[in-house]
């Protein structure tokens, strides 16, 4: 009787052990399957993201090279900044890093790996007009070296809509300083100096740059001020080159109402006088 019970117990232990072994094996298999599936999914997403980066980079770099081929084609290589670098610089475009923005996109403050503090313009939507303006702005700013023009550090071409990376200008726009509640924030001397510096930057663009450049959108919103209230002319998306052998070009009218040169508005003929008119409107508001 005792021998029979022992055998029965041994048989039960064997069955329990077998079932436990099967259960552990099945559980381990399910875990391995889930882990393998998760790894495969992440790997697929990573490869897809890399393929999209390469696609956008090829497309945007091609457009950029077309703009620069007759000037300085090396700029397309020297000024390229990776998306990974910009994500690190902004903590993956953290909302706390936002400087401002509007309907066209958001500007973020970031710190590059070389410790340069920068402003990163990240557009919202893939509109061809804005991509063309981006390419144009890189082409224009890559030719400019002037203390009163905002410095372009580089660009990121790995997103559908490319991003621009500028020097960080800390004190807002001239518009912000002219439209404040309470006492005026700019002294008469500061206003006179800002106006003079803006005029010097335009003289440089029209006469000293390797190919004359017409800004085409001079206004207080596009004048940035740094810690010492030094002028930094910005936003060259609408700007145009004017060949040295021509006094102007005929183009689609573009600019801001109130600052727009009437002669250019009615004829479409763009000359440096268009910037001079806009500057006159700006100056009258600054020294008023």
C-alpha cells in the first residue's frame, strides 16, 4: 500500500514537473517573441526614420546646391547640421525652449555641441513656397559677413521642411521695444544708433556684398537687438540678388503694406530704392 502511494506521488510530481517545464518554456517563448517583435518594430521605425532623413536631405541639398553652384557650393557641406544635433541642443524641441513663433513655425533656443547658443527656426508645414524661401535665405546669408546682419550658423536638411540655425539674439525685436506699455524703452541716442546701423547694413547689402542684395522686407519686426542693443537685420527669405550689370529686376511684388515702395508696388520693378523707401518708413517710426 505504501509502495503504491509512493509511486502515485512520484508520478504526480513528474506530471507537475512536466507541466511546469512546459509552462516556463511557453512563458519564456512568449516573452522572447514579444521582445523580438518590439526590437523588430523599433528597428523598422529607426530604419524608416533614417530613410526619410536621407530622402529629405537629398531633396533639400539638391535645391540648395542649385542656388549656390554659381557662388560657393562648399557652403552646402560646411553649414549642414544634423537633426540629432538639433534635438540634443533643444532637448528634443522641448516646449520650455520655445522663444516664440507664429503661423509659419516656431523658434527654439538651443546650445550646440560647440557651446554656441543659437536660435532654431522650425517651420510647421511643408509648403513649397516656404521651402523655397528657406533655400533662398541660406543662399543669401551664406554670402554675408556684417556685424549688423544676423549670423547664420547652418541648416538642417534632414526634415521635410528644412530648419535654419542662427546666432541667438537675446533682446527681442525693434518692434517689441517701440511698442511697450508705459515709458519708452529706448533712449534717443539708442534710437539714432539703431537707425544708423540699419542704414549701414543696407549700404553693405546694396554696394559691398559680392552680389548686390535687396532685402525686400525691411521693418521693425525684422530688426533684432542683442544685449547691447546692437542692430541685427534678419529674415532674408524674400530677398533677391541683383546682378552687377543690372540696375534692378522685375519680379512678383512682395513685402509688407505700409513699408512697401509705391513704385515697386505698381511696376513690379525692384531696385535698391525699394529698401530705401522701407527704411524711411522704419526710421520715421524709430526717431518719432
